[in-house]
């Protein structure tokens, strides 16, 4: 099957819808759509995967704390995803999904493992050796975090997703303690001095490969 990268193009694969947005999408509008898709999937509709970017947005997960904010002037949006305080900005690839574990394996640990595998395999395209950390969720390169994962599960339907730093401005992290970490412990594909090419194509290929293991 082939996929188009035109703006907001939606294509179908079996009972999975894939949406690709090339222009940055407002965070609140994106979450509103994800919540609508959640209801659809709970009622037997197709699963959903969305590749996109956001304008600069700081978001707090259910485990976030006030002391993670360094610059009090920033606006933080509270969410119901797992995890702590993080950000999205242009040049960071975000992937949202709504996956029905009722039709797959009812195994949240396996879900997270496969999401980790998706990101690690994707980074291999750029010569980046990445790994997981038993104490801190996410994907790491040389003790620096390159990808964040935040998932919520409702009635065995998993939603929200993950983000990968591609060529975004890492200075935006200086206003927070991302995921409760020292903001110097963040990296990106660009920061690792790697060539950047076919991001959405390679990420989509990796996602589809490991989707069969969820």
C-alpha cells in the first residue's frame, strides 16, 4: 500500500485510518479530534493514527508538578495523558493514535514496548542507536532523551501517543524541567548531527511494522 504526504490526507489500511498533516496543528484542536476518535473506536469504528506537528505548546500530564516550571510566564495546558511536563514545537514529530486493545492484546506493557520499538527502529534510519531506560519512560541517546511517550487507556482503548525531536529548537526546553529532568538532557536528530530525510515516510513504515505486534 502507498501513502500520500499531501496536507491532511487520510488513507485506510484495513480497519486503521492514517492521517498525515504537513502544517502545524493547534494542540487543543488536535486533542479534541483525538477524543472524538476515541468515542468512535470504543463503538467499534476504525483505529486511528495521526502524524503531525504542533506550534510551541507546553503540556502537563497527570504526574506533572509545579516545580517542573522554571519560567512562570509560560502557559501550560493540562492534559489527561500519562507523564509529566513536556513541550511540542515545530520540528518535533508528534504521533497520536487510538488503538483498540480489545481487538489486540490486552497488555499495556506490550503496547509501550512496541511503541518504544517503533521509535528505536525509526531512529536507526539515521544511524542513531537509541535505547529505553527502566526508570524513565521514553527513548534515550547517550543519556539524553530524544522521544517522549504519554499514553492513557480507557476501556482497553489506548490513546494519546509520542513525540520525537527531529530538528526543533531545544532552547524552548530551558523554561521547564521536561519530564522532571534537567533540560540539558534533551537531544534531537539534528543535535546528533545526523542527516534528516523522509521523516514521516520512515516513521509510518516503522509504526505499521510494529502495529502487528500490539
